[in-house]
């Protein structure tokens, strides 16, 4: 704020204007402390390339989470059960289908952790995006506040000049 041109001389007292100025400065410094580093710096949101394990986990999650996989697995299970029931005595996995149960348990034991790894990596990326968005929003809010103060100053300057010149004209007229 400019000391020579009171921003809101006609609408609030000098004491209130000083208090408002202090509050705005305090709020501005508080917001600046919230931003650990400026979001416009190079490498601020640098994402390390995924490892082979992470790529594999993403592939498993994409595959298992698709309709194509669900339809394929459902068809395979039905074919397994029908094939074993129709073969009766020479079935490779007779009725309680223990081998099928073992294969499905094996599949679940490996796909669940892979899906969790993929979700954890994605949540970390989402967290970084949210933090970056937050920092950009804080910075934009500070810039908007500064622009608002400048607009108020520009709006009040003609009033201040008019009052100031009126006082000088009255002094000259005497």
C-alpha cells in the first residue's frame, strides 16, 4: 500500500486503514508460508518414471479390471466345470473342483497385491497433483488480492487528488 495516497480515505478512518493494511500483510505472509516452493519452478512436479514392477502392477490392474477379463474368466470357469462334470470318471478335477479352487486362490493371491500397488502409486500421483493445484490456487489468490488492492488504490486516487486539490485551492483563494 502507498503511504502517500490513502487507499480508502473517504470511506474508513486512517486507524482502520492501517489495521486493514496490517491484516492484509499478515494474511499474505501466512499464505506465502503455506507454499513450500513455488509451483512454477522447473522440476517441481517431476514424476519419476515407473519401474518395471510398477508397470507390471498397472498392467495387471488394467487387465483384471476389464470386462474382457471377466467374460474370459467366467467362460473358462464354466468350461472347466462342464468339462469335468461331463467326463465323470476320467475328469482331471472331479466335483469339489479342488484344482480349480487352488488356481483361483493362486490368482487372487497375486492379483490383489498387484492391484493394491497400482492403486497406491496412483494415489501418490493424485496427492501430488492435488498439492500442486493447492499451491497454484494459493499463489493465484495472492495475486488476485494484490490486484484488488491496486484497483482500490486506482479507484481512490482521483478522490484523494480531488480532496487534496480542493484544499490547495481553498488555501489559494484566501
